[in-house]
């Protein structure tokens, strides 16, 4: 099995042009599966032909018992189907043992987001008296202004900025590119950061060319998504905001605030870089108070409009 998994990951990298993050996730998923199968077979690694539907059903049951999220279990099941399909394609297997397995029914909890006031409080937290305060302010403004993922933000290069048009080039999932808007506040914050960024590169003797990172760490090199998380945690404590807030919360907030202010779901889909509208519906929602406000403004026979002088027929 391990040899087949290695070949499959290479197939994803070369033929499917999968990103390194995708390869890493699949590798971790299959390591967990292989550990389970070895334990199931008294320390022996089975061949793909020796893995049955019953074995895989037991593996999924173990994931449920370990309280893995349904979305994680569904993703692992999808990778299993794809792997065994690959084995069939290469002539190592005749039937797909994962084909008969059903995905767990997905739950769709409302995403956690910050109110406009909370976001404003967070954005002004980084101090402007030092280089990293300017950097953090620019990062937070950019994430909220454009709705980009943390991985997309750390992947930005200086050449990705198109300041004349108020956009930035974003390399999203599946290596797909899009242009995300940069609002006036984010634009101003980025320009202030760029003023000190050049001096930092000179000090660290790093390349200042167009392919160099837009946002730098203390060593003058590219940030990681984990560094973005740690930076956010620090400013959340200062601002006294909910500790559940993550970099992705700013993306949720971006989409939710657009929706609440009348943006249509298709436009939000494009801005977020989602392939499917269904994904966008998971990321965005409208609160009950917002729905009530829209109703009161739009419906011809609601109480507030009648009290304002609109006659009831």
C-alpha cells in the first residue's frame, strides 16, 4: 500500500498539478489510513487488493469515534475513492472498495464573524510607531478589504500590487489566479508599510525585486500562515476581542458584511474565488436582525411603514 500511495501522490503532483498544501494534506490522510490498516492486519501492511469495503468502513467508523469533523471525514473518503480509482487505472486493482461508502451528512454551522465595529477596533490596534506595527496594520486591512485567505496573503509578491487599479493579484486554491480589490484604507496602510519595507530589505540584505514577498517577517523573508495567526492572536488580546477569531474570520466578516449591505451572492462568489456558489453560501449568511431590517424597508404592508404614514388597504 505504501508504494502505491507514494505513486499516487506523485501522480497528483505531476499530472494533476496539485499544490504542495494539497499534497501535504493527502500525505497526512494516507499515513493515518496506513497506520489503521497495519494495526488491523496484526502489524502487516496489506496490498491494495487486500483492502476491503468492510476495512474502509471500519476506518471511517474510527474517524467518527475520534470525533473528526464531518467535512474532514468526507475529504478523506474522497481521497480514498480517488486513490483506488488510480490503482484501477494502473491495473493494480479491479474494483474500487471505497465506491460503496457514503459521505456523512454534512452539517453547516454558521461561520463565526466579527461585527463592523469589532473589525474597526481590531484594525486600529497595531501601533504605527514601528515597522511591524505598520506591517500588521497593512496585513489586517488587506485581509478584510479583499477577503483573501491567509495562505493567499503570504503568497503575495510586490509585483502583485496593481495600485493604479486598486487591486492585487491573488493565487488561490488550485493555482487559480484572480484580482482582489484593495479599498482606500488598505491602500493607505500598504503604502505606509512599503515606505519602511525597502529599508528592512536593505538591512537584511534581501532581494528587493518584483518577486520578493509583499509582507516580510523579522528576517526579511516571506511570512507563514502560522505567523499570521500568531500576529492576529496578539492584537486580539490588546483589542479585547473574541479569542475564537482566526485569520479566516476576517474572510467570513468580509463576505458577511458585503451580503448585509446588499451585495449579491454571485459577486461575493467571484470576490472570494469560489468555484461553486454552494461554497459561498456556506461562508456567508444574513442575521435575523438584518433580515428584519430588509423586510421593514421593502415590504409594503409591514407595521413600521404603516406607522410612518403608508396607508393599509
